[in-house]
C-alpha cells in the first residue's frame, strides 16, 4: 500500500526551470517514482542534457524551450507537452531568478524581471494546466517559494516580494481548485548549494559562515534533498494536503536569528 501511494507511473510532470538546481533535483525524484517529465527552460542545450539524464532513469523525458513569462509561449508549451506525452498531471513552478540590490538601487525593469519570472510565470502556467487537470479528474501543482517567503532581506526586495506572493498564490489556488481535486502546495527551500547561491556567496560577505551557524543540520542543502518532498506532493500520499508551505531547509527557519545584512556589508 505504501509503495502505491508514492507511485507516479503513468503520470506526466512539467517542471519549469527543471534543467538544473532544485528543479532538476525534483525532476529526478519524480522520474525515479515513474513520472514522465517535460523539462521547461530557456537554455535548450542545458534542457536537452537534463532530459537525457531523466530519460536514462527509464521514463520518457522531453525538453521544451519556452519563456514562461509569456502567455502565448506558455499556451504553446502546454499544448506540446499534452501532445507529446499525452496528459498533464503535475506542474512544478520552479523557474526563478534574483537580482541582489537594496530597494533604493533596484530599477523598475529589474523589479519586473524578477516578479514576472518568479511569480507571474507560476500564475500563467497554473492557469494554463487547470483545464487539463480538471478534465482528468485532478492534479498536483507544486510552487517553489523560499526562505524569503518568511524572512526579509535588504538585498532581495523583488525576490522576497515574489516568493511571499508565491505562498499567497498557492493558498488562493488551493481554495479555488479544491473541488476539482487539484492540490496546490509550496516548498520553501533553505540555503541550497546551487549556481544561484554560489553567486550569492561571492556577492555577500560572510554568508556561508552565517548560514552554517544558523542551520541545525550544519550544512547547505543539496538538490537531491528535494526529490522526496516533490514525490510526496505529486503523489496520492498528499491527496489531503493542500495550501501548505513546507520548508526544506535543514531547520534554518526554526532558528531565531535572521540574515538581514546588505549585499554591500
């Protein structure tokens, strides 16, 4: 019974930003549980490599180049996935960027770029998959937030706004689509060892030391740490779990001291 709860055989998952970092870690977990995967990204070569990695795990995997901030591009992406893989059961809204500047230095174009990539894309993709999931009798949507969904940081105003918005958007969709048997949840990653956070460690003095000091697990997370939570939220095991925001952070969010230093400090 337990194994069937987590079995994703015959399911199809879309993972935006699934060609690297946390997105690839989740995609690997979903593939290992039996789901076919559509990797969505802007870098075709990187997405092709990720699809090959996932295909080697014994599932069908395709790569689709798409700008998930563009309504027409999202619609075309959804149509292609449904045509090539036959259905859509799971959506992981993982695409994201950050521009590290304090509010007084952030340009409006930079603000829009972060908000559109991190938050508007989740709205566009979720709205686009809703008809297919409703017609199929249900589905799973997993939105990726951040510790900045909880805490503030002087160097991440647009990022924090987008990730706070992700949590509230998750709750709204969970309420709106419960009758359609679509569960919508968010994951809040802590400090994970990715290309994005490696750049952060270069730009923010002392970040590495402060993160380790505050994290009870005493390490940075790895992308494979997201395989299990992705499978849980994509499977029947989470059929009565919706509207939640689950930290995956090694305990970072249960500690009291916040990281609020500026990028220039």
